[in-house]
C-alpha cells in the first residue's frame, strides 16, 4: 500500500502532537517515501546480484566470440589486401620496366641516328 503525500503530512502532524517535532521528524526520516512494498530486502539484492553476474558472464562470452569473429574477418581482409597490393605492385613494375626499356631504346636510337647525320 502506497502512502500519498497528504497522508504522510497528516501522519507527521499527528506524530508532532503526540511525540513532539523532533521525534516526529526522526520517525518520518526512517519511513520509506513510497511504502514498504518498494523496499528491497537483502535476499532480493542477492538474487539480482546472481542474475546480473550471469548476464555479465553471458555478455562476456558473446563479446569474446564476436571479437574472435572480427579478428578472423580482419585477418582475411588483411591477407586479401596484401595479395591485391602485391599483384598491383607487380603490374606497376612490369609497366615501369617496359617504359624504361622503351625510353632507353628510343634514346639509343636517337643517339645513333644523330651520329649518322654527323
């Protein structure tokens, strides 16, 4: 049963008349604001503690599994990226070597043609 503010005020006034203001204030401070039904017992808290620990343990297991899956996915992506970079590097190297050989051949040809003209 919950007590309204009006009922609490009326009880406080009655306690003042019966026991005096100081005692009435002390008694009112020791009463819960909404009623005894909303006050948790130690066994309630202990039960929640066990359930919360189980929830945290399950969450830890779930996160651990998710992290392992993420590590594996990142490793696969890393290997894929390295493979692609290696392939592109080789492709670029082939073009560069071909370009250098072509430029060298053109330079040599131009030099020989220039020597013939002299």
